[in-house]
C-alpha cells in the first residue's frame, strides 16, 4: 500500500478559534484602525484572523433605545468579506472618557462614583463610574446587552465577546478608579457574568485575568474559578507591560482554562512596551508556549508592529493555536468501483492548543474539470483529540477508515482522478486551512492521484 508523506509548508493558517486579533478600536475610537483606508484589511499581516472592537457603551447607545451599531458593523464588514471574524468588548468605565456608561443611565437614577484616574474617588473627580451592582445600572445594562445579543449572538462571524462591563477599561479592576468594595466583588461579578450569559448564550465569552489582581500570581482565584465554572474563557490583559521578571503573572492560571477554551493574550500597547524596555521578542514567543495561547493581539498601529516583529510573528504562527499536520496517508494505487478499501492516515497537532472546533478528514476525488467524483469522510478521528506537546514533539495519531467509490451512486466512471485532502465538518465541507501547498481555494489540498477501475453496477 503506497504511502503519501505531505510536507508542512511553513505558512500561517487562518482558522477558527485562533490567530492574531487586530485592535481596530482599543477603547479610544481612533486607536488603531483610524489610519486605515476603508478597503484596508491588513491582509499583509500573516495569521491575522480577527478584528477586535473594544468600545464604550456610551458610544453605542447615546440615547436609551437608540443604537449606533454602525460603529461596530462598518469596520467589521471589511474583515467579514475576507472570511475573517469579529470580537467585541463593551466597556462601562474608561480613564479618558467621563461617561463611558451613558449619562442617561445616571439621569435615570443609577448611582455613581466620581473619581480621578490613579487616585480614586473624589467629589470633584473628572471621571464617572457606575456603582457596578446598582439595581438601575444593571437593569439598563441588561437591556443594552440583550439588544447586542439579539444582533451578535449566534452570528457565525463573531468569534468571541468579552465580559467588559465591570471595572476600568473592561479589565475587571477598580483599584485605579472608583474602588469598588472588595467584599462585594464576587456577587457583582456573578451578576455581570449572568447578564452576558443571558444575552450571549451561544457565544464564547471571555474575562480579563485582572479580575483576580493584575500582579497576583497563582493558579486559582475565586473570581477566575467562578468564570471557569460558568464556561467563560480567559484573556491575559496584558503581558509585556513591565520589564522582566514581571512580564506576565498568570500563566499558571491559564492551565485550568486552555484545555477547555482558547486563551487570548493581549500584549501591552507595542509602543509603550518598547518605551519602558518591556518588549521582548523571545518572551512574546515564550508567552505563547506558557499560556498555550490561541489568540494574540495586534495592539498598536498594525504595520508598525509588523515591521518591527515580522521574524517573531512568523515563528509564533507555527505554534499559536493548533496546526494540523497530515504526516502520512496510506491507500491503494487503484480501487474498484463499488468495492470497499482501507485508508490509514497519521496526524499531528504541531500547535500549543487543541483544535477546539474539532474536524474530520475528508478525501475528495476530482475529474479533469474540477468536478467532485467522490467525497469520503473519516468520522472516526476527531482532530479535537490530537494532543499538544513541546516544539517538535507533537505525538502522532493514526487511524484506519474504510471507504468505497461509486457504491450505488452517483455515476462514477473508470479513470484516474486527482486526490485531495481536507479537514472540516462531518459532511465533508472543508473548514480548516492546512499547512500544505496545492489548495483549490476551498481548503482542499491536492496530494496525489487515485486510479478507479471497473464499471458501476446499474440499478
């Protein structure tokens, strides 16, 4: 039985549940998509899969019940048109905007705290926070989130949504802002988690690691354990803020999260990290390994970040998330129409994280016009089950499947057909990019030929 041994082409794969996330809005609307032309999707950034839109509630609902969804939908469409995804974070507290929570919420009776950035509550503070467990605030927030959920939950173009409604910048802390009482944090978080789960029951939700304390190392905290129990994922917000040895604090925390959901890494604003001497290419790569990260931010003007880091970006793309490698495929040189034959495939995941969406190998035979003659799916091996390991040590998994070409129908003639491999849904619809050359543009990859002999039985 001949064996085909495809070779990894070293190119980035843009797949579900992984990739570089570009901050089009990073709280402030002009950061960092404002300098891009309306047609620009930063397609030259290798591995970019998601556009990230983090923006205050006040801009999306300037009047109660009047929604400015165009703020999200306008930039999103240019990436969606290229087959990319959208991630959303809706915040209620900012260090640069007096009313991140709309002013009309407070006029309706929600209690508030005035504060100055860094020093905390002050009667004449220039910034305003809601009291995050105030009844009226939560009622208005729920209505807003339900409207957002009606629009974006179950939307196949949305990759994930942050729980961004508690704390400064949506990061889950108030130590530099309104000093929300620590004894009420857990009950308050539960309310915010519940609201997001109600509004987005079908969408992967994330919380910032900072809800447990930005610089508190450790594996388990009540706040993040609650999130984990409620099936909410983890983003580290942010790494490389400070020089080593304080480059990050919560890689241990991530160990409970990454086996269940993709972990998101947000690095510090690139320019600020450079200025403080905190930026390190080797450490950026190490963070991917330590966190088993599936997403990493582009947290700066994207092409400036690319120009300064192309070499490490290319290395990260070989490890971030999952990387499905077909190591071997064994099958006969020829098969007879309507007769069963065995195929053995060997796969490995060369990434740091599981293939969370799962997927199944399909073999496709095409004629000289590109028409599909036969589609055969191996449902016995789910790519979600492939184990991850250190670089260069990905374990191989082999599986044998039995197929037939032209059994009963559709009409099949003898001949030599091109052989294509893909990974995707159980019905054979390709979903995953593979690191192989020879794509047909629909995520099928030519790996050889197969001769089909005999005559199809008539019925």
